[in-house]
C-alpha cells in the first residue's frame, strides 16, 4: 500500500495556512462578498485561501493537478488535489462559526479516482479532522495530538440520529416525501449542514446524513474520513465514493435502510 504520510503532513500545512487567512477576515466589517453565476456567495476570503493553497501546492507538488471551487481545474495526471477553501460560505459571511476548509488528494486507480488523503479544518470551531487511506481517521489539534475516530454501532433507524442541510433541495428533486418519511422513522433529526454532519458520523455522534446535490470538492475529504472511521459514504445511487453528485453517509449498519427511503 502506498505511504501517504508526507501528503497528509502537507495537507495539515495547507490547512494551517488557510486557517490563518480565513480567520483573519472572519466577522470583518469590510469583508467583500460577491454573488456567483449560480447565485451562491463567494467572499474575498474564499478566493484568498484557495490562491494560497494553490501556490503552496505549486511549490510542493508541481506535478499534481488541482481542482478548486473558486478557480477550477489546473493540470493533469493521476494525482489531483481537490479544494473547497470555505465550505459553508453562507455561514462565514453571516458570522456563524460552522464552516471549514476541505482539502483532499485523489488518486487514479482501476475503479476511477478515489480520495486517499483528506483534511477538514474548522478553525472557528477549534476543530480539525483528517484521514489517509489505510491509516484511519482522526481528530485533534495536530498529528501528534489526536484521537482516532470510529462510527457508531446503532443498527435501528428508530434509534438513529439523522443530520441534513435543508428541505428545499429534496423538494426540488422530487424526493421530499421519501426524505420526510426517513425523518419520521428516526429517533432524532438535526439540520447541521455542510461538512459538519459527516464529521459527526465519523465521530459516532450522528448515525446517518445525506444531501441531494453536492460537488466533488464538498465530498472528497469528508468521504475518506467517514470511510476510514469505519462508515460508508456513497451517492444516493449507492455507488461508493464522492463522485455521484449527491451523498449518503452512515455508520454502515443503517446505509441500506436510509437509501431505501431516499430513493423513493
């Protein structure tokens, strides 16, 4: 198995730099915010963080390709870094601390591209999560001060905690009835949104979560962390990994039951 320790250490260095940039502008009264063509916001901090990560990768990994939310795709080859400089920009611009920088390394294999390194850093929450293929998933302040993650062992939906982002996306895709039926079957539901519910699945504090529309940069890092914590991460079609355009994550024991509802 390839050794991804150096790439994981680089992921932490990139996250440290991004955290400094994003926290410097968080809650700034003069923060500049624009509206992208898809009607979602982008702040000056999104752009600055991605530019910083890209320039660092150009020096440290010049042969690797890069895909980022704000500046698109650059380069080609079997290794590609996938970046979401601020996942949760709407929270960021309103002063809500639930946002994170997502950094993943994906590698081409026989089954297509798969994430092999993932770092999720939420500096306003004082939290960071990470994983590398075959090395497990962890949370902590640093590589040397961390605890290993493990998903829950809940095996009945009636005992499960279900996290989601919003109702509107499910309604727009004609899946609201199945979604609501799933919420009624669970013990508890909460709309945490963005990266956080996936990290809670990996920690074992949430049992299932799902979203009806996502981009690769939203999922590459979180998918690996969930999987390395012992859980499952698929599209709503059941295909493993972050390439389906939507997401379902679980402790593994509840995955099939969750998908049955969300497909209906």
